[in-house]
C-alpha cells in the first residue's frame, strides 16, 4: 500500500468518522441538537445556540457571547470544512506535499468545533450541582465536589497561552480525569470523552474581564451546567460498556 492509498484509508475525510467510536458525539451526530456536528454529506455545521445571547448575563455578557459563537466557533467550522476540501484535493491530485499541513489544521479546527459545541451546553442561567453517577464518581476520583472545583479551576487558570480546562471520562481506566488542553487539541488523552469544558481562550472573556482570566473562571462556576455534564457521563457509560 503506497502513502496515497494509506491516507485514503486512514485520514479522516468524513466529519462523523473523525470522532472516536466511544465519543458521545459519535453517537449523537445523527440525532439532531447542538451535538450534531455534520450534515448528511459530512460537512461540518454549526447549530444555533440553545439560548439567547444575553441568557448567561452577568456571568457572560451578550456581546462576548455573540462574537465568541459567531466568529470564533463559526470561524472554526468554516475553516474545518476548508481543511477537508484541501485534503480531498491533495488526494485526488496525488499531490501530497501539503496534506500534512491541512491534516494538522483539521485537527485544530475540528477540535475547536467539538469543544465549543460542548461548552455552550455546559452553561446555564440556573444553579446546578452534580448528582447521581456523576457525583458518585467525583467523590471517588477526587474526594469531593469542592476538591474537583478547586482542581479544575486551577487547571483552567494556569493553561499556558490559550486553551481549555476539561473534565472528562476516561473509559480505559473507568475514571474521571481533569485535563489542561493547550489550544484545542494539545495535552489531551486518547479516548477521553469530554463532559464539561472551560474555555480560557482570551476571546472568551477579554471584553468583560480584560486580562483577568482567574476572575472569568471563578464567574463561570455559578453558571456551569452540571446536569448537562451528568447527562454526558451517563451517555458515555452507555457507549463504552
């Protein structure tokens, strides 16, 4: 098998096929809702927000929400589609000089699409707390909910440059993990299914919080949707058992 055939067989060209089989997104990609990341033709699509742009005020202001969702998340979706187009063109023309570049770009932009799609559902205007299986596992893996909050807050605040704090389910160890993700894809673990994510790219907070990332992260905790995280864990457990 030459390199072109290998790439055709293993490079991720269809949007849904990019997702690991144990991902909650892989299961919900055809079920509708904001977790539907691709259309029937495999093109990346951005769903409408599940609430009005001012819904999360004062924790997140409407102007930041508009710019963040429309231009940063939306821009990643458009860029990911262009990355797919360039990879297909390289394979069809048997010109593989640029395919590595576009593959790296696709990893960056599609990871942004995935994490932002989770982020919007991880936020709510009402106070929530972990319950059920999620709370049980938090207490087992971190000692208490307060310890987890301290852990993920510190992890998010201390990302070098831009990135994310992530609470995920690791099916290989059957445990919860807190990750510090640089950009959208660096320092992650194979197989981890994100349950709750905290965006600490500057575009997520700069208009309201200026350079005070720590204030932004602290302000997010009252609007984090732990019911959504619990639902994502329940779905992840169903997919991996």
